[in-house]
C-alpha cells in the first residue's frame, strides 16, 4: 500500500489526536502534531519552547513563521517519505495552508484528503475538562471516557500524565474563538480545492476512523 497524506482539522478536543494515533497504529502513517511538538519543546526547555509557550498558555496561535519552519523541517524527512503523514493541528491559518501547498509541490507530494472533524463547540469544552495527556509520547486519556490502566500513568511509556494548562475553561474559550477566526477559513480553502471531507465527530472513534479512511486505503 502506498503511504497516505492526510490533514486533520477541527476544534480543540474534537478527537484529532485520537484519530492520528489510530492511523499511526494501523497504517504506520507518521503523525506530525504541531501541538505535541510544541509541548515537547516546552518540556525540553528549548528557546522555541519558551517562545511558543508564551502564546500557548494564553490560547493564542504561535506566529506563522516559527510554526511553518518547525513543521517544514519535519515534513522534509526521509521517514515522512517512507511512511506518509497525518498532520494534526497544522495548517491552522491560511498562511500556513499556502506554505504547506508550496512545500508539498517542492516535495512532489499531494494530499489524499483533508478531514474536517465537526462537533458542537459546547461539547468540546466538557470533553477537554477531563482530558489527560502524556508529555512524552503524546498519548491521550480521559478521566471518564478513557482512563489509563494505572491512575496518573501512561499505559505506553509509564510517564506521569498531566492536564494541559491550556485546557482550563477560560483558555479553551479563547482557543475556540481563535479556531473560528483563523482555522475555519482553512476548511473553506481545502473545500474549494475539492480535497475536503466533513465528518460528524459525535460518532464513535471507530466510525470516524472508517469515514476518514474510506476510499483511500
Ligand atoms: P493543540 O494541541 O493542537 O490544541 O495545540 C495547542 C496550542 O499550540 C494551540 O492552542 C496553539 O497555541 C499552538 N499551536 C498548535 N498548532 C499550531 C499552529 N499550526 N499554528 C499556531 N499555533 C499552533
């Protein structure tokens, strides 16, 4: 099977990370999650991490230039060539979408599909309230819907789980506002290019997965 190239778009808490993990597990596709990469940089206390965190903790977007450079570096890897990619959380602005088109043209790759995961925005505030994440491998848990086997520890790598600082309700509201303003136009950008599939994210993760991959795997 040839590698697939997908973009997942959707508001925070809609299940992009969950779907990216399923795609990676089942198809071997390399996940590139801009949010996870920023959090790893913050954890490692790099200059990029410190800079990014000053925006992330307020629920704002990290500036385009920094974000594009960080993602382009990872997209240009041999591993991505071999395994394909699922982009989770990137592109989030029209400028990032343009930059991605240019980069893919340079790499002679094209997107198989862009998925817009859609849900009532009130639902995601509740979902995010119980979300726990692994700071090392990025695995996502939920206090009620998907608790880890041992309380507070990642099933995959034993790292302690944390609630994200930016999952606090007031920051979530700002992230949703930013999503509507900056990322909704990206959905229309891909719709105009015939690449978009809208999926109701209120379905089970398995049903969402089936719809994401239908006809391309
Ligand atoms: P996420 O884990 O995708 O919800 O991302 C967490 C935070 O990282 C966002 O609220 C932004 O502050 C920042 N971030 C992630 N991806 C991007 C992006 N593509 N452009 C700008 N900021 C981003």
